[in-house]
């Protein structure tokens, strides 16, 4: 049993399963983004309410403890923060629209668009760093 654990961890000290898990989470987020681009939803809407991203966040929380103390811990934190900060920004935009009785929609499209670009940036940057086996730094 111990020899399998030693063999499954590479020179980075992280199991291949956990690294694969992290890749799957980035892939789920990327799938949400693509769904928002090619479908009827927006990038922001697909990222925050689409089943792939919701599953990704749940997977992050399920495996976060196993990543603790490894270089993958920063990726788990990066992915979780991407989702929750995005939700915060979108919620603030919606509150602004509601507070201005809908007139804020004329302005709110700008921060929502910036949030969409930010989602793309965070997923791409994180996935590239993961492929290079580098931790994420906020």
C-alpha cells in the first residue's frame, strides 16, 4: 500500500490524482465559459449558474483538505476565489440595477463585461500555471 502512495506522487510531492482533479475543475470552469460564449447565456451567467462551475466549486471544497500544504493548495484557493468574488461582483451589479429601478443596466453592462473577461483570465492563467506545475499567487 505504501509503495503505491510513493509511486503515485511525483517529484513534486503531489499525487497525480489530485493534479488530475485540479485539471478537471479548470476544465469544468472552461466549459462553463465556452457555454456562455456559444450558447444563449452570457459568460457571467454560465459561469455562476451553470452546472459545470457549480460542480467545480463543490469538487474544490471536497478535495481542498487533500491539497493543504502542497503547491496545489494555491490552485484550489484560486479557483474558489474566482467563483465567489465573481458572484460578489455580479450581485453588486444586480443590486445597483435594482436600486436604480433598472436605469443602472445602462451602466452595469460594463462591470459585468469586465467580470466575464476576468473569469476567462483567471481560468486561463490558473490552468497554464497548473500545466507548468507552478503554484498560483494572488
